[in-house]
């Protein structure tokens, strides 16, 4: 995907800090407008940080060109100077992923003391923000201020060469490279309204974009905060697994529990010869690459089942 694809006009326009603040010092009549703008920006930021918490955020530093950078958890995360840009995550192996923000070139970055980067303008019904976790995760946050806000947000994906994005059974997204190795994941989506009540939300992959739909209704209390969060799962998997620490009972139980006719996991397990045969195959591997080679296309399916991933694959190198 080209850089121009990352910055194309999104379905929801999100603008930035108003220039009224610059005029307030010379035009007294605008003072009240500026105060309102500041109050609105503060309220929107509070909504984001209330929803996410701030205990484990990395505070990015601003570079001369207005872009921001944070290094945490072995990853380097670069954030754009404006809401129409993209954040870039480079992991410890050099793999790079870019995620376009559904914002506007008129929205410039503002960093809170806690480290949240906000791209906001009071006149708009939607704000965009970004956060970098101390674990190296990176989040794009949408704040829907009122019922006029769009219900769908598009995040252009620029993946490592040969990589592909696949939905998993938990509603999240797996990104696998050309050899089937896991690059990382977008965790299952979430959204919360002003009272903290969960708002139904979902992902789909469409035309090289991660699309998040937020399903509000008449009972939804605004603002609503929604969050696609990228996490480099290779950090979680490193450390390795050898045969004497492999818990075959735990893995076998997870496989048996997922062996339900009609499901994708059932088809993958059946294609591998059933639970016992698959258990025997997995007991003979000690790496994700080995598991992927042994299971073929079934690896992607089974890795996408949370219980199987945790019991059978999480300890693999």
C-alpha cells in the first residue's frame, strides 16, 4: 500500500486544534469562544483517559518536524503531526507496520501530561487520539462526541511485505507474514460510553483497511470511546517452549473443547486427524515455525482460537 493510500480522505473527518486560541490575545471578543474550545478539548481528553487509564502510558517526545516518537517494550512507535497521518510501529526485528488515522490534516497533535496524543477540534463530532503503552503497544482512539458521529471508522493498513491480515474467532485481527509467522495482532475491539457501559463494536478487513463499526443506539450515553489496539505478540511468545515443559493435557483439553461440528476449528482439527493425532503432532514441535509447517493452513485457524492459542502455542518460540 502506498503512502498516499494512508492519507486519503476517510469516511469520518476529524479536525484539530482551533486557531482561535492564537487570536484571543489580540481580539478580546473571542475570549469566551477560546475558553469553550479549551473546555471541550479537556473534556474529550478526559473521556479517552477515563476509558483507557493512564498508569502504563509512554510519553512521546516531539521532534522538530512536529511528529512524535516513543520507544517502549522493544518497539519504536512514531506518531504523526496531524490527524490524517499514520502511526508506525517498528518491532525489535525491524518489521514495520503503519496504521492510517481517520483524521484531518487540520488536526495537529497535542500531548497530554499523561502521554495521550490528541488530534481534536471542538466543532467536530469526532476526535482522534493515540496512545503508546510501556509494553510497546499502540492504540488509535476514536471519541464519538454525540449521535451525529459516524458509526464506522477506517484505518488504512500498510503491512510488512508479504503479510496478510485475518480476523480471528475472538473478533481481533491476526497479522501473519509471508511464511505464516505471527507479526502481531489487533486485539478484539472495544467501545465504552460515558457511563463505562460497553458498546457493541466489530472489525472487518476491507480493501486493505481495518474497518471498525460502533453500534450505538438510543440508550447510548455520549461521548463514546472506541479503540483499535496493536500489540506485537512476538514479545509475549519469546522465551521458548521445549518438550519437557509442554503441557499436553492443557493443550488436549483446549483442542477437545473446540472440536464442535460446523466450526472452523473443528474442520482444522479433523483435517489434522482428530484431537489425539493433532496432539501427537504438536508434542513433536518446539517452535511456531515448526507448528505452522506441520499444520499447514490449519495453523492459522487454530492460532486464531484464543483457548487453543493460549494452551498450545503461547509458549512456542
